[in-house]
C-alpha cells in the first residue's frame, strides 16, 4: 500500500474540492447570464418600480464578482497544495 498515506488522501480530497469549486464557478456565471437575459427580456415589468430596470443586474453582478473572487482564491490555494 505504498503511496496510500495521508498525503495521497489529502490530495484526493483537495482535487474533489477543486472540482466542486469549478462547478460552482460555472454555475454562478450561468445563473448571472440567465438573470440578465430574464431582466432584459422582461424590462417592461420593471417600469413601475422607482429604481431603473437594470438595478438587479448590477446587484447580481457585484455578488457574482465577489463570489468568483473568493472561489478563485480558494482554487489558487488548493492548486498550490495539490501540485
């Protein structure tokens, strides 16, 4: 059982976490694009609000950007420990 120590198990676990982070990154980008398309296609429903129709796009953009910064930081740390 050579090579099956703690280091091997840790690298295997980190690879799984890296894969899950990749899925979350792509999912958040996809959800942002879908939300933007939804707001753009239904902008007439936002006419009654006092805020501009694109305000929710800005809010989603800021939260998506913050999440992506955090996720990419974790991916860089994980990649440093894997390789």
